[in-house]
C-alpha cells in the first residue's frame, strides 16, 4: 500500500523526514546485509523489501505502512519499524 500524500517526500518538510532508512539482515547471528538509504527511500519501502520477506510479514499480520505512518507522525528518530525473526534469519528495519 502506498503512503498517503501528506507522508510522502513531497508532503513533508525536510526537518520532519528521517535522514536514513536502514535495513539489516543477520543469519545465525552473522551480519549478511546492511543497507543505509536516504530517508526519502521510505516512499519506496514496500518495493525494497524482498518478496519472501513480504510474505512472512503479511503472514504475521505486520502492517508496515501503518508502522511507517506512526513513525513519521511521531517524528522521532531513530525509530525501529520492525524486526522479523524467522528460524536463523533476523531482518531489522529502522529510521534514523
């Protein structure tokens, strides 16, 4: 689901935006991927999450769009959006 216009890059003042969108993946406790993107990448967050992770998120009824909206409205950074733990894999997504 897309973010409402008031929470997209064009609808926010620069001071209200997070500076970074961070995604980290660990397998068996070992860091396998760590990505820091510009804060404007939140507008594309749903497209950045791999399909298999999106399926797990949906199965666990985690509403990423609602979590993102709440973080943007609160304007508090850093802010954890979610951490997904599945078997030996941990995916963490947060805003800075």
